[in-house]
């Protein structure tokens, strides 16, 4: 059975009237539930176990698309679920696994563009049970297998060179067109910049150890840099970071902590860098103002374009197939 190629849609290229410095991307993440993100905002969702089994709107700016869009993308999501049911059965055969266990199949498909909207890079990566499985090399139009099980898929897909060519065309052309379209539709939300508010707090451990925590919140987009400096020199050792997290209101938060000997607090400062800041913030711990948040200002004219991330999902169904596990078949791209 030939691998199915992604459905390609003809779109007008939309010029962005506002930009932000930086690249932008669109990604589809495939698993049991399909959740779509542009930049860091969820905008669509598909759940194969829902009663309606339809793609659902999750961002107000998506009401600009017509009904044909929702019907078309719903059908793609349903077909994708069926294809991945076949794929899961196939991989159980490749790895000599029983159907009684819990297994996961994931895919990330997407593209990145430069600030001027031109193509930067694309990716089509698959994972099985949380580990890399196979990925497309666009330059050579070949597939990189992560283990011996994936070699089966590599041989079958490379026997159909037209499949890799179709994926390359999707990533470099159609994906870019959709990314531009979504950014234009949601520009009031997606192309905004919100500066972080930040503060430094002091924490003592049970054994007398001391740490300073630099926390930033209320910023958008999600990309931010928190750096601890000691006497002006960056401190990577003894520094703890958490990943940037959603703040629950469409903005993000992050903190970084550094450990030190008691009495050394005045030697440390935290540098906060974000696209919405005209200049980096430099903060120190001040005992009398430890609860004070520093709210950063933004100069008009600092416009930064977003990273667009789109997640989509693929679900699973069974199919009788010949040979050892049949053929692992890629699902259609949106």
C-alpha cells in the first residue's frame, strides 16, 4: 500500500502588516487527542473519543474561517485516526509486542519561517512509546531510522521516493502558506508583546542554605531569558531553572534560582531579557522590598513576530495487513 500524501490546499499568500523580530513556526503534534497551537495559543482541538468527532474551535480569531474549513479538517482528522490505528498494529508486530500493553504513537509535523515570511526549515518526526522512531531528512529526501524496528519503515518509504517529495513540498510550501494565514487572522493576539513583571525573593532551607529566586510573569510571547550574575559574571553552576509555564491568562511565567552562602546575597543580580523590553531588567534582592514586583515598560516600535506552533493529533485503528506487521503508513498533513 502506498503511503498517503498530505492533502494540499491552495491558499493566497497573505502579507503580514505587522512583524516581530524572530522566526516563526507551525507544528502539528499527533497523539490520541489533537490540539492545535499557533505561537503558544491553542486554537483547535480534535478528540477521537468525543461524541461529535469534529474539529473544535479554541480561539476567537478562528471564527473568520468558513464552514468548509471545519468540515475539511474534521475529515482529515478522522482519516488520520484510521491510518494511525493501522500504524499501531504494525509497530506492535515490528517490536514483537502484545496488544495487552499500553503503547503510544506520536508525530510532529511543521515548518519555521524567517521574519520576512520565507521558509527556514521543516520537520516530520515520528516517535513510538516515547522514543524517536523515524524522521525525514529534507535535504536528501531520505528517512532516518532510530532503531532496527524503524528500518522496516525506512525501506518501505524510501522505495516510494514520491512520498518524501510530497512531504517536502508540504513543509516548504503549504505549511508556510497556512502559517502566514493564521498569523494574519490572529494578528491582534498573536503578534502582540507583553513585557514581564519580575521580582527577586530570598529562601532559606532547613540546613541553613540560602537561595535567591528570580521570577518573571505576565509576559508574551513565551521566549524569555533569566540569568543570574555574581559580581557581574554569569552563574551557570548552582542555578536551577523551571520551564516556561502558562500563566492561565494567555501570558507566561518562569523562574530561576541560585544557591549561595548566607551573607552573599548582595553580590548577585538577575538579568531578565524579553522581546517586549527595550532594555534588559537588572534586579537584586532587597529585604525591605522583597514583595515588590518590577513592571517592565515597552517602547512603541518594538514589534516581534511570533513563533507559531500548531499541534494536530493522530489516533489509531486496526487494519488487516500482510507481512510482518504490514506497512507503517504516514497520516495526511493538514
